[in-house]
């Protein structure tokens, strides 16, 4: 048979199969835009601002609707009520992790972020407990963050008040916090091994955000057809995994089960305790991927939030002045800020919350999946269906946050100037898949920002009114445009 005829027949069968699959599921799933065979709704979605596209769909189809990224349906939840009902009220049913074919090739079901089932539950429970208890009575995580905040300020002083892009310094600081928690010690910002590690992590985050990576995740069969990108990504990942594994082996040789020094020691002790079980969840592979998850998630997200936060403070000098006045009054200049100070600094606390609300860092959250066949608002969602939750629709709800497009710390202050909590504050997601590092990230944001403002005055290179605070969507997160500022010692 003519090869061209074979190709046409194969494509025709594929189109028919795709159309049949999509049509057969649409009567049960929530409504949504009509998908095209194979490519789904991809042509109706602005890949440069997916969140805006989903918001537009919600105006037509309501708070629960279905879109197709390729041939597979994705249920989208838009608005606080739908997101809360799924992630909190039906937390167990929506606790699965949606498929990410590229990452799945690396993690193979291990770690915290992209694992599922019993392994995910046990690894998550252990990680939360370890991060909570690490250093009790010895060197706490807060001590480590405070030390890094002081080191960060010293590096900023070395700029001699010259214009600089803060990206490198903030990435070093957040990466060093993870290193300290995982491996006990931090690194000098010029240490070549440390710089190599950061470079690989940063490159991979850029690769994950690239359009090609998004395409490969929706059409996994293409992964083998973009060898340049994938080879670089997998090579970087192998470098970081090997680095972590070497450090784990070093820890194993010097391990004192009665005196754990860091996260890796605690994991190794757990491995020893569980080694007689028939099904092992605590293995070398799992500790490496868990550490990789913490590095990948804990470095870029927090450093980007800090970078965006400094830009917003430059844009709003009146806000910065109030924060510095509160720091002067509560902390002074002769000691480092600590987490106990936060309860006495409602305005600063409100500013940190408003930074996270305003920047809407991860607009569509990491993909969830339903763990069983469920009925949700009279719709049937089959087990394994991917679910996207619009965090934008919650963080920018105009009833909870009047004028949500404006940066206003008053969103988190009551009439008396006291800090006001909000159930709509979900930058870390919510429910059973809420970010494991939430407590650490909150601590870093508060301590880094207050320590910087305690020791430095921020100076913009242009009139604050002319600063561009518009974000761009890089495929995973909203990030600010590159900018420079001067850190003037006080």
C-alpha cells in the first residue's frame, strides 16, 4: 500500500478517535467551548495569559466548565465558592495530582509535588512534620532564615548603592535557605558549586516555562521530537540529582541517629526505621526527588515574590515609609527582626499579604486530579480527570478585595488598623495539596523584606510613577519585568 495512503488513513482514524472521545465525554462533564479534534481548545486560549482566557470562558459557561488541552478534558473551577468546595470541602476527592508528562519522566511517582496515593501521603506527612520540628531545641529554621537575611544585606551593601538587578541576590538567598535546611550549611554567593547548582535550577525553571514544554505536556508524543530542549532539561536535572545524591551519601557516612542535623538526616533515619516494611516509600530515589522538589519549588517562587515585592515598594514609597516606621518602632536597629515581631506589625504583615495577593504568582495553581469518580454540582467527573483551580479568581475577587487591580495593603487591615485575615488568601493553594513550604515561604518573605528595609533605603532609578509593574506570564508564573534599583545603607 502507498505510504501516503497509510498516513492519510492513520490521520483519519486519529481524528475520528479524538472526535469520538471528546463527544462521548461532553454529556457528562461540565459545559465548555467546543473542542477541535486532537488540538482541543488550544486555538481559543491565549497561551500568553491563560488565566485571562479561563476568566473569559467562565463568563459564558459559569464557575465550573471544561476545556481541552489537546485530546484530554480539563475541568476548570473559577471563583472562591467553587475552589473552596473542591479543595477544602471535598479535599480528599480532589487531592490527586494532574499529569505532567515531562516531570513524570524524572520523578517516576516520587517526591512531594507530583506523587500520588500512599507514597504522596506518607512523604508529605513526613516532610511537614520534619519542617515543623527541625531544630527543636537546637538551631531552628528561623535561625537559618535570619542568618541568610543578614548575609543578603551584607551582599547588598557591597553594591555600594550602585544600580543593580536584585534577581541574583534574592535567588542566592532563597536557594541557600533550602541548602541550609536540607544539608545543614549555606554557601558563599561566589561558591562555584553553589552557582552551578543555582544555574541548573534556574535554567530548568525557564525550560519548564517555555512554549515548547507546554506543548509537550499536552501532546506527550512530541517529547522525543524536541531533543535539544529535552536533552538540556534532563541533563540539568541529572546534575542536580547527582549533587543531591552525593550529599545524601556524605550524610549517611556521618549520620548520628540521635542527633539529626537537617532534613536529609531525618529522612535517612526514617529509611532505617522503615527498612523492614514490605512496601518501601522512604528510599534513596524518594529523598533525592523530594529534595529536588523543595529546591525547584522553594527557590524560584519565593525569590520572584521578593523581587516583585521590592518593585511594588519602589512604586509606592508611601507604603515603604510606613513599613520602615513600623520596623523602627517595633524592632529598632540593634537586633534582627524575628517572627514574634509580626503580630506587633500589622501594617507590614498586611503589605506582605498584599504583595502575594496582588502579584497572583501561580494563577492556575498546579494541576489537581480527582481520585475517584465524583459528582460535583450535578456534573460527573471521572476518576483521573485533570482539574485546574483559578487562584486569580479568588485572589482578585472584587467583593472581598475592592479594586483588586490596585496594590492596597488596606485589603488586609480593618478600620482600626489591625491585621485582617481573609479566607480568600490562597497564594499557596488550599486543602490537602496546599504548598508544603507555606510556613517557610511566609517566614522568608517577612524576614527578608523587613531585614532589607531595616538596613537599606530603596531608591528607584526613575520617578516611581514611571515604574512599570505590569507582569508577564512565563508559562508557569506571573513575573515582573527586569528592573534595577539602588540599596542605600541606613
